[in-house]
């Protein structure tokens, strides 16, 4: 059975408005996202802004509410301030639009839930959008997720916290993080049309939302089909891949066909004992470093992301990365998520502390820079 993409809920929630319309003053609705919960992307006086949409019963804090939903505004990654009263007024405007449509949507969800047995944890979903605008006016790009959910299932991943309310809204049975996934089966076809219609910008496939090379990719080859579409596009679309899996090597020859590509790994520690404790279903440290070396040997620009910082030698990690990658991004833990027990283990006590994270991140940055490695911030590595 093919399920409806959750983003369709948002499109219907704001009727009669649609993406591209002005919904208030100089506020233009740009699009929707269902990757990590329900989000609206708007443009306010030329600057992008996200509006998070949650079931009211799930929201602890919000800027405005309708009868069934809570609305909260934020900038891309919360990196830029935004005027509070203006953000609250915008959320109130969106809540007022939603109130005219939400009763029918909530009723339909109840009817579908009653008529349909609880679906498997692996769902097939049809989407009407592949590329999601991201970044700001200085570094605009798109994100692209062939899958939603991730069976690698790192407990500290923030995506599950965002997806939980959405799954409850869809009346899906509770499931541990790492045990469910949506396969966006028509995404390559939707993408092909967008690559003709939209202005070329970098495309980011990244495991922060859903690893593009998680185990099911070996059967579905959805990421591969997506890359084939990008390779065949009439324009050059710079492409960024990030993974915790060695499965990316299956597509090495395909990556070499892309006009502009960077590929790399997320590597939060150089100690594989630590990796096994926190990321038991991800590729080993040795496999990830070997992947970087293979990519580099094939002439592909490489990068690594160290987030969060996990225990292990900073100097050894810097040495390993300096020998295998062109650039590195560093960031800290964004909450323990479902990994509280792992962080409370005696050997790892204290490593989730924000001060510990920041101190180690600073040490790693200095160690990498002393080895001549470029350390970058933001969503895209140098050259993309």
C-alpha cells in the first residue's frame, strides 16, 4: 500500500493559498517539508524563515495556535535573529488560515486510521516535491531525502524528536527510532521535472535527516536512481553526499559522472569501541576512513562532519582526518535524544555536557588547523 506524503497535509492546511503566494504583507510562502516533522518555509522581506507545525497536544511552546495545531517560527538552523513580534504575528496569521481547513483534515485522518490497519514500519510514500529550499540569500541550496526515517538509528539523532509528533498525527503505531522508514518511491521522477524547472543550486543529501545509504538502499537503490537523474540533468547541479555507511562505494563510478560532487562521512570519534557503543549499526571507523581514501583516490572532493563530539583521542582523530579528507565541519551534541542510557554508562559519563562538547570541539578545530585541514561552518563545504 502506498501512503500519502505528510507534506500534502500542509498544502491542504493553508488553502486557498499555495507555494509562491503572498500570505501576509511581504511574506511569501515558498514551500513545505515533511523530512523532520511538518514545516513551512516562507520568505519575509527577502529572508527565509521556517514555521514549525505540530499537533497542539504535542507542543510545549509555540508562538501561535489554532484549534488543533501549534506554530513556531525559526531561522535556518537558528543562526540569525528574527524580530519576535513580527514572527508571532506571522504565526497568528498562518494559524487563522489553518483553522478554516483543519477540521476536515483531522476528520479524514480519523477515518483513514479507522479504515486502514496499522501499516508496516516500512512504508512506501508518493511525494509531490523532491527538492526543498534551504540556506539563505548568500548560500542558497536544496536538501534532498530519498528516505524519511533511518534504520541506522543513532540514538542521539535529533530527527526522531521531530518525527514523533508527526507519526502520532498520522495515527501510526509508536516505534523506536531506527525501526521505521518511508521510501519516497517516485522521488526520482519528481526530481527529474524539478531539475528542468528550478534554478540550479547545490543539492545536499545528508544523514542528519536520513542517511542516503542506510541498509535498505542496497535493495531499493533509490539514492542511486536519484544520482542518475542528477547526472543526466541538462544543467550542472553541485551535489553533496554525507553518510555513515560504506554502501556509498557501490556508487563510486556514478559519482565520477557528476559534474560537481563532494562526498564524505560523519565521524564523531576515532575510537571504534566508542563508535560501537553509540552507533552500533553504522560503518566502523576503519570503514569510514577507507571510504574517504577511496573517494579521494578517485578524484572526488571529500569532507567529514564531526557531530556530536564523542570520546576518543582528539590528536588521533585529527591525524586520521588530515590524511583522508579535504575539509571538516565540527558541531556539538544537540540533546541526548534516546541515547540517555548510552551517555550515562560509567565510561562515558559527562561527555554529553555542553561545556565538555564545546571544549573538545575547540581542541579538535585547533588540531585540524595545525595540520592544514580546512575547517568550515554552515551547511556546505568549500567549493560547493
